[in-house]
């Protein structure tokens, strides 16, 4: 059924949404987790896990500290790749394309939808910078919380990003390693689809 669904699909974003819906029902932990790969202008890559926070006509949205390694790399080289792997479903999706910032208002809305603890952590974190100790971090959180008993202001450095998909590949596990792979490449007239060797 998986291969038939992927073989007949013409819109990769719609296919992704269908797969994500199934993953949300069946994957036990963080079905929206994706490996996000960025690179320096010289091409040195780095990868880490992020959580997908939405998919719409603009692309695949996620949030992070713009002063983190990934934020710095995206500012200098605004292209990235994401890989979703749902082990229980034996499926994988790869997405590649250009990355741009989401409007500040959207970042505000999402930031304030998070728990107070998550907001505090994001507000004090100097993500990817050297930290003296765990105790120092916890003290920073306590001090910041005491200064902001009401709403936690979203730090300007905490931003939303969206990856505009230019290439999307769907992988389905097959017996005897005969996997099904379908590649969609965005062209001037829409998506062009092909089947790849395993």
C-alpha cells in the first residue's frame, strides 16, 4: 500500500502530510523530529535534530536560536536539508531547499504557546556557546524568572525559519533491500517525479 500511494502521488507536500498524520498516530516518540543539515559558505556540514512545527505553502517550519551554530550557518548560507525517519513505519522523507525567516509575529505566537519553563530556557540560553556548569545555567534561569514573573519576552535571537522544498524524496523499506524511492524536483511548471534505484 505504501509503494502504491507514493507511486501515484503527484504532490509531494500532500504525500508528506499524509505520512506525517500516520506517523503521529503510530510513532511512539516525536514523530515530527527531523535531522536538519546546514553548512558553512565553504561547505563544511553540520547536522542536528529539530522539531517540525508546521507545513504549509511556504514550506517546513522550525524554530531556533539564530545565534546557535545552525542559525549562524543559515545566515551565511541559507540552504538546508531535512531528513525524517519513522522507524516504526519503515519510511523516510528527505527535503532540500532554501531557508528564510518566518515573520516575527509568528515567532511570538509560537514562543508564547510553549510552557513557561521552555520559554525561560530559550530566553537565557546562549545556544552552542561554552557553558561553565549546569549550576550556572540553572541560576540564570532562576534569576531571569524572578525578573519576569509575568509573560516571558521572546528574545530577538529566537526565530522561526521555513525550508522551501525544492527536492523531496520518499523512501519505503522493501524486502531484500529492494526499497522504493520516489524523487520530486520542483521545476518551472511544477513538480517533476521519478523513481530511483534503491
